C-alpha cells in the first residue's frame, strides 16, 4: 500500500515553540559537546567521532539543550575553528570564531537555578535558522563549545545545507 501524506500535510518536528516542516531540515544532526570551566570541546557525533562540516556543506544549528551542568550558574558559547580539540581542552581551537561575534569571555547561553528544588533547569535554546544573521559553520570547520562559567554538556540539533 502506498504511503499517504498525513492529514496535516508534511511531517513536522517541534523544538521549543518552533515547528520544522521542511523535509531537508528534518534530517537533523545531533551532536554532543562537553567541557569544564573555561575549557573548550569539539562537538562530537553519537559514535564519539569529532564532527567536521563536510565539503560543500554548511552546518546550521537550530537548537541547543544543556544537560548535566554543574553549579547554579553555567554560561557557554558555541563557535567553530580550524582544528578538533577533543573534550575539556584548556586551549581554544586554531582560529576560533564565536557565534554572533560574542567575545570568548562572555557566555551567550546559560542556565538558572530552580530555587524551589535546588536543581537546575534543563534549558533549551532555539536559534533562528531562517534569518540572514543565522549562525553558520562553514565547510571543513569544527564546531565547538566553550564554558566560561560552570561546566556541563550540551546537545546541538542542526542541519547541513549545500553551499
């Protein structure tokens, strides 16, 4: 029996309050990054390999989720560089560029404490993937995380586009 489209039309994926319906963007990559206080980490695939943007592609993050953070104040940046640096590296990758030109010492993303339970919220940040100012990682670069306060891990949901 042939597969018929859903009653609503296209398949959908919701992240935060955003609904993604473009079939290409539904082929999301899920990458993991972790780093300690004032350390950097290259984003990795689920198999543990460092992720490098393939030739003739760009990498466009659409959401970031903090997981396993420590402490009540955790701020981090994302960016890309020319080299893979593993996890918990005390040095930035070669030629680092930070998302939205945020200085390396400033945390663009962060969490807040839940004063009622003493725990932290598992924050999800949804990025604008359609704006002309969207954050893109160019071909052959390595995306990274940099914790400027606290430490923890992130999951990055993104898609690749042809150049």
